[in-house]
C-alpha cells in the first residue's frame, strides 16, 4: 500500500542504514537498523505506523541534505 508520509526508502544491509525520503522532501537515515527490522518494515501494511511505533523510538537518526545513498 502506498504511504501518505513516505515517498521512498532504501536499505544498506552492510551498514544497517535505513534511508527514508518523506513526501515533504525531508531525508533521514535511521542507524543500526537490523535486517530483520527492515524486513518487518517493508512488509508492514502501514509503513508510516511501523516507522513511528518501532523505528523512531528505538534507533538513532540523522537528517540528510540530499538523497544520494
């Protein structure tokens, strides 16, 4: 299901970084996200809800200035 909050997402398993590009244009990297958490996020019916309930409270993040990954 398309998200009303998330435009795109990418994951680098070797670095455990989940990059979220929001509909607003903001870009954030969520750090130390294990592969299994990414798989759950990817499979979630509502990615925005999963992000807000599971990822944001637990994992550090950095705001990025560009989308190059």
